[in-house]
């Protein structure tokens, strides 16, 4: 297996205390890694360090030199009032080529094919606000896939979406991983998403554990991660994590 | 007195051309300003440039050279502060812009000699626009169109989603610097007609009007300059006839169009423009 990204003793601070401290993590090809942790635990910071949007305060982040990397941000961060259509969002991905200020015919074909593959054929000229939650998520996924990435990074891809959309997103990502794309995502959704992934990383200002769901989703690891007692049940071969509020059986 | 009577005067023809071009350029650049929620930067930058204009007048340095250097430095500094966001961009810009504006006022009060030209910079004037200035404003227009056409997708990506643009190989810092330089040049070369105190409205209003009538970014880039140019052209003629400063008339006309479009487009227009002005 080849290392795509390696975080070597990485710490990061935004000026105050470290939001992430001394993280060692290797993302190999092909990975399918979910990062879980409570709000403010450093999940998004970890993703931004992997992407190269942030430089570590301490330690080093090594990326394979020719790595094609793409990012799907949280839908909550998108400006839905921006005057832009689904096709324009996808075609932005070709913007890095300075000699192509406008999309070429072949780029438009690629955009149409991607939207078609993701079940969005005929939605090219729709304003992004007019799409459903699942369709919006797929438009941003199409933009990320436009450059045929080897590593796809997603921040909370199922946040704020309904159950059906969550299933769609999980299936899409599973298919991508099967076809050789490495996927790293952050999520709050342990039962609906993280428990279905091959590898989970638990983060709370430090890397608490990395492993398969069976190895990581244990009451001890979850209590260290979330700072509160949690129960882990097994149902039909699946792990289910529940809150275990103090005083309640 | 006929409607077209003022066109017999060269100073008016020059002023009319500059105000029409100024409206179009402000409309075009304003699309990026409002979509990036940078309206306050346009306001701050125009106030900053006033300091440079006053210093140039007192030191007898060429207006465009002095105010241009001052404006460029202010633009880059404001852009950097807004990007880093450590202090709170609006607060930092408030400090930089008002300090520069206050410096300009102090210079004017102490030296007093350039009061008339400073008043023109503050409130706009149709007098004294030379043919060379028409060429200069037209050049800024050509430059702005060239930059927007040449970097269309990069500017769009950096405006819509800077974080992802950065990951995707777009140099977002460079795009922002380009935008700030374009904004500074636009303000610098159009402020004599519209005035420092009103130019931010000309940057914002045509773009907001365009946003209310369309959901397409590329159409906004056509509609906003058209609205700005119409306001500049008609506002200048009205300004001559009613003897009110052109900046005030141009902005009042733009505001009137805004009110009409706001009423006509109803909830859809208001929904489109929601969250654009900060």
C-alpha cells in the first residue's frame, strides 16, 4: 500500500491552545476512513491539514508529490443565494488551468457525464438552491470528481440531510472506493455512517484511536472521545452506539 | 433649454463619458464586491483613498499617482485583513479607512489651499474632467473587462468557494489581490465624478439590482454594468439641469431603480438578494 498523506507528530493552534496535538496518521491507498469526534474536537482542522489548507504549527504533513486531491465542504458552509447553476459549480473544477477562462466543449461533455452518472442529468441549468439536499450534495461531489481525484476528502457529507439522502451518499462513496478512490470524511453520525466504514479515527484534540469499527467503537474509546459514557450494542451484526446518560439504566 | 444642450460643452461631454463609464465599471466590479459580501470594503477603500487624495493635493503631487499608491496600499492591506479575519474585518477596515479619511481631513484643514479640489473628491464634480481622464477611465474599463474575461472561472471559484478553490489549485490570495487592485483602480478613476462619499453605493446598487432580476452569474456581469451605465449617463444630464452634484443624482437614480425592481420582482427578487449586503 502507498501512503497518500502522512501526518507526522502534527499539532495545530489558531493562536490559542492546540486544537489538535501530536497526531500521527497515515492515509494509504485505497483508504476509506471516517473521522469522528464531538463538536470542536478538531475534525475539520484535521481534514484541512490533510488538504494542505492549513500548515501545522508543529510536525509535518507529507503528501505524495503528484497526489490528485479533491474536497467536498459541508453543505452548511455553501452560500445558497449565490447566482450559480449546477453546471457552473462543476465546471469551476477546471479553473486551475489559466489558459482556459471559459469551459471548452470537452469540459462541458465531462460535466454532463458526471452529472448524468450521479443521477442529475437534465439539472445542469438549475440554480443550486432549487435542488434537493441529496442533489445539492451530489453536485458538489461531481465538482470534486471532475479532476478524477485519488483522494476525496469530505467534511460532514451527511450533515443536515434526510435518511434517504444519507443512504445515497454512503452508496456513492462506497462505489467510488470500490473503483479505487481513497475517501476520508468527518462525521457526527456514528450509527448511520461511521459504523459502516472500514476504518474509523476517533479525535478529541488528539488522535485517540484508529481501527476497524469493532476495534474502535468500544465504550472505553468512545468515553475518551466524547467525554461521556456511551453504550455499544450489537444488532444483526451491526454495532449501535447509544448515549448512556448518568442516572439512567 | 433643451435636454441635449449641455452636450455642446466639452467639459460636459468629457464628464458624461466618464460618468457613463464609471457607472459601467462600478457595476461590473460591484458584482464581485457584493457577492463576496465586501460592500464595506468598497466603502472603506473609497474613504482611505481620500487620505491619499488630500496628501497629493497638499504636496502638489499628481492626484492619480499619490492617491493611486495610497489606494493600492490600502486595498492590499484591507484585503489582507479581511482574509485573515483575526481582528474582525469590519472593525479593522473601519479603523484603517476612517484613520486615512481623518488624515485627509486634517491635511485639508491645516493647509486649506486645496479645499475646492478636495470638495470635488468628496462629493463629485462635473467640472474639469479632461480628455486624458476619459481615456484613463476607459483604460480602467478595458483592464477590468480583460481581467474578468481572462480569469473568469478562477475569480468565480475564489468568490463562491475560496477554501475549495485553494485546494483545487486556484491561487485565491492572488485572485483576491487582483480584485482589490481592480477595485482600487475603479474607485480612484471614478471618484472625481461620483465622489468618495457616494461611490460605494454605485458599486453596490447596480449589482444588487442585477441579482434581484437574475439567478445567473454571467447575466449579472452584463446587467449590473448596464444599470450602472444608464444611471451614470442619465444622472449626469439631470445633474446639469437641476444643478445638483452628479454623484448625488446618479446614486438617487440608482436607488430609484432599486426601489422599482424591488417592488416588481417581489419575494423572488428579495430572496435572490438576501444576504448580499453586510
